[in-house]
C-alpha cells in the first residue's frame, strides 16, 4: 500500500526555498558542541544528509523502508529525524526504535511542525503536535529534552502572497529538539 503521507525527496523538494532554510537552520541547531563517530539520518537520503556528512566528516547511514514497521539496527552516537514524525501513523513506535539504536550517551535531534489549524496542514501530514503533546510523547518514549528551539522556514516574501500564506506567518513554525535517554 502506498503511504499518501510520505514526501517524495527529489530535486523539486530539495530546491524549494523553505527546504533550504529548514536544512540550514537544522544544521545551525546541531552546532558543533558534541562529538560523534556514528550517525543515522532517519528517512531517505537528502541534500541535508550530504551537508551533515560534509560539515561533520562522518558518514551518515539512512533508513530504508516504512518507518511504521521496520526495526532499526545498529548503535549510533547521533540520530537525526528531520520532518519525519508528522508523516507516521505511530510516532511512539518510531521513537522506541530510535531509542533502541541510540548509544548510551547519544543524542537525537528531531524536528517537526508545531501544531497549527488543520486547514493549514500539508496534505502529507498525518500528525502535527503541540509543544505539550510532543513533550509528553518524548517522556513516554524514554527521552529527556536537552534543549529546544522554534523557527520559521519561509522567506518573508512568501507571507504576503495571499490569505493562507499570511496565516502561516502567525501559525507556521518548526519545533526542533535535542534529546537524550532519560535514564
């Protein structure tokens, strides 16, 4: 069965201004403050995967298959999951899989849209979560929050192109977290 909530990672997606802004802000959030030797980027390989490999000089593995079903294997010092959670039917299963492959002192960097009115959701999103609901999900999955940040991904000119874009100025933000094992 084809998952209609999955984005196709292709050159059209990669060349969108919002995608490029998201990738750069995600890299800025990761920063240089913790060393890692092994890394897993959840989802399809993208330009962001290549940017991380270049910046950190570490080979990133990527997942293959339906993240609602596959069992992740290996051990990683860093796991990144950018704009994935909102496309999954079972985010708790996904987080439990990540917890299983994250090394004892490893970090998970995860981003997802902050919940907004349903009519502004992308058609590919199955979930969008408030700060309270995603933080409760992290707690149940056995993660603690090290830090978090919110940012916008559209160039300013985008917001003056109509009513929906203008509403996105008020409601559309990405929430990004650095997480680690809670125990």
